[in-house]
C-alpha cells in the first residue's frame, strides 16, 4: 500500500507538471542544421467533456480522510477546468474481508455534492486535489481506494470508476476469468455496467471494482457492507445454474489464484454450505486450497474426468480396402505415447464405447453418413478395426470419424469422457489419400470456458477443442437438430403465443402438442440458435417456469467469446447445408427436404425476424432451397452475396455490430 508523505506528494505533482528541475529550452543542432524544438504552447483547456479521463497523480490515506491528486482531460486530450463533482470510496480490508460500511463505521464514502465536508480544490488547469473525509479511516488502514469524477449538473461527463490501489490477494478471481464470458461488462446490458472500473494504468479491474460495493460482508449483517449481495454470493449462488454441463464446484473456472480458507464458517463457504454440515466434512487450515478440494470431490468425478482427458488420445488410420472389398479404418487409443488395448478396456468396463462412422466428404466438408453398417474386429496390437461393406451415398471421397468413451458417472454417454478422431480422406476412384481438413472458426477453449465439467453433451459428443468432436454428426450433410415431439398438456404456459415465444412450433393436427423449435443446420447455426436463438436449451426449471440457457443473459454481440480470432465471411465455403425448416409436412413432421446457404443459416439462427430473412433472401440467401431441384446437393453453389457488404472492414461489416476483439 502506498502511504505518500506530503513532501512526496508535492514532488510527484511537480514532476507531473513539468516543473521539477530545469525546463528544456531545446537543444542546439549541429552547424548548419536546425535545433530540436523546445516545449510547445500550453495544452488547450475546456470546461466540457463527453468522455472524461482521470489520471491519478498521487493519493494518501491519512487520519480520518483520503487525499487524492489527479488530472482531468476530455476525449480530445484537452485539460478540463470547472470540475464540481467527485466521488471517493475506501473499502477497508478487515479480518472478515473487504468492507465499506454505509453508516461510516468501516471504510468511507464521500461525494462533493453532499454536505459531508469534502473539499475539491483546483490546483491549476485540469489539476485537482480532493480531500475526502472518512472518520473511520486511519493512516494504517488498507483497502480498495476508489475514485470517480464528473457528472451532476455540469457539462463534464461522469468518468469511469478508478481502482486507484488495492492490497494484494484480496480476491482470487480475475478480470480475465470473468471476461471469458462477460467480455466487456461495461458495454453490456446487465446490472449497472457503468460501475465497471479501471486501474491507475487504465486497464479494466473488474473484480475489485465490483468488490468496492459488493463487499465480503453483506449489508444485512451487523456492521455489514455496502450491498446486500456479497461478491462471493454473486459468484457462487447466482452462477449455480449458469449453463448446461457447468460445474460450479470447478472453482478453477473463476478462481485463477488459490482460494485459501482458514474457517469453514468464513466468507464464501457459507453461501453454499451450512456451517454444521460443512465442518463435518473438512477442517481447513492455512494450506487448504478450496479449488483442489472441490475438484477432487467424488460426487462430481471432476478430477477423474480431467485426468482421463489430459492423459489419453486417439487416432484413426487411413481408410483402406480389405480382402472382401470393404472400406476399413483402425482405431488406436493411447495413454501418453503408450498404445492401450481397447478390447481389454472394453472387457473390464473402463470403456463403454469405441466405434466410428464412415462419412462422405466434399470441398473440406462432411456431407453425410456413407454407411451405418459395419463389422468390428481386433487386430491384436490394441487397436480396433471397423469395416464398412457398402456405401450409401457414393460420394467421390470418404473419410471416417471415431469415438472412444471412458465410463464416468451413471450414464457415460453424458457423464463420460469422449475422444473423437478423424481419418485422412480417401478418394474412391484412385485411392489417393489427403489430409482431412475442415474450417473451424472457434477456439479450442470456446466451449469449455462455460461447459467446464469435462463431460459430454450427449451421445458421446465432447466440448473439448471448441466442439470439434460434434462435427462428426452436426455437419453440412447431417442436420441432427432437436425436433423432438412433445406434449404440453398441463404446462404452465397460459397461451399458444407464450409457448411459441418459449421456442415451440405448434401444429393443429396434434391438438395442442407440437415440435420443439429447430435450431438450424450444421454446427455453427445449431450453436448460435441454442445459445441466443429461438431454440435455447431448457436446462432445468424453477418456480417461475423453465430455466433457459443462461448465455442468453450475456451479450449475444460478444462473438469474441467463441470467435477469438474473428470471422472472415469470404472464407466460409460457398456450399449448402441440409436443413429442416419451420414448415410441417402433410404427415405432421418437420420438412427435411431442404438446404440452406451457409451465411444465411448462421445469421438467421439469431436474426430470425421476417424482415431480416427478407433482406437475406433479397441478397441470395436461402433457408429452404429444395434438395430435389439440384443434381447433387453438395455440389450446388448458393448465390448469397452477404460478404459484399458485411465482411469485416466493410461499411456494414459484422464487426460494426458485433464484438470480435477483447
């Protein structure tokens, strides 16, 4: 903590004002050459700002007050005079954590527009001193020092809050972990985003900024803090139903630093545990890291799943023809560099699944399931062989995918750990082998940032590598959307419109029953729709009805959460995806005889209004082109021209309306 003396303060101010030592009047140049220029004229001064920036020169914690020295500039780097409003907070570090008490017993808060003795003095153009009276503060106090200026009735805009300083290790979650999902809370539509703070270097200090008000002690307690909801309650309780396959007990997701609790009745633990039940489980001490304890909890099996995923890998051989003319591939499983025996691991129950599929492949895209019939055998070296005697689609190129699942939990298809591999591509005509390649526009940790349980979504589909495993089924040629038939008899929805708003399509033929809303063709449209479109996944229920995928509470425009390297619309292959539409056939089933153009399929997953679709269609986009109207659907070329106007960098580029940078 910085406790600056008045002499030190004076020196810092003088140095910042350029008056410490002799002024530089310019240096002489060599003979015949101009000299270097000296200082220019004084910077311009104004009394207005639309964006107010504050540079803290120094501060001091003193008996009964906190003193600040700072400079104010506007969006044009002009010094700002006439400041009338400044706010200061000091949330003190106590034996119970950070506390800012509303009645002045702990820490302090002041606003120069209130009659509490605060003094705001102009020291020169754009430079000010604020003396913030805080009776409970002493020169030995430590805590979060906070400052904000501007606003009120003046023409000086309110600045962003500044965490001027804070003690080390007062919080163990970080801006980076929070911003994995929230990206830029200050631009969001969530609760009071304007309180998103920066530090003295101008970097976002999200957690400390929240902790100033949402202290470690609730306002409801004796000598409690500023807000009723503590920061740990917001993190622990409000995020428990955060996302499907999200484990709140996987503390590493949010806590980048060790969480050390020396009292089980202390802050954080009691949010989820009653003191009596918790103390019967563990006796914490100074070496007790709550993250590791929760990760090892046998009730969720997280440590075992993490170990399985980190230690193992799989591979697929090239496709080859056997003596009977079947197309074959070999699955291998490794622990480190050691090949394991799949047959043995099947027999002892370690594995619950080890199989694969043969796919059609065209233009770097999987275009369908070539065969659903295969023969299994073991080669004796630990690998497993799959042979497909017939091909159904007869695409010119084929390749295989495999899935190997370790048994964890009650249902390994959901709770297990799965590894997916893709074989090289095999050309049927001449046997030429090339590398499997598919464009994947999300990062490896895009899914696991939120889906942190190391589990499978369903049927052995994993979240690792940005959902790369899911492409084996959710690809251009296999529209594996959820179009589950449901009955809503006795549901809490009051009207058909409420049901439609909740993501259901209704068909009068079913007399009140219907189909769950479809999510869009292929991997990208499916993910967009399930998170932010009409098909948000129901992950549970509470007293208010269905609880939907919580990503809807985040900013859908923050595409950088998944697309950390941006999106290039020109790089999207111009080829169709098989699609289901909202139309119902005469038999009462979703119409599946359709294709969608790729950019339209992705955009329409979220931008699903009639006007948005009309705009896409006017520019060549399609969601219901008919498969039987083209000779070979995966060779047909859509005519959408979205990238012409909406590629990044264009006048109406998607980067103008979505966030692709952190």
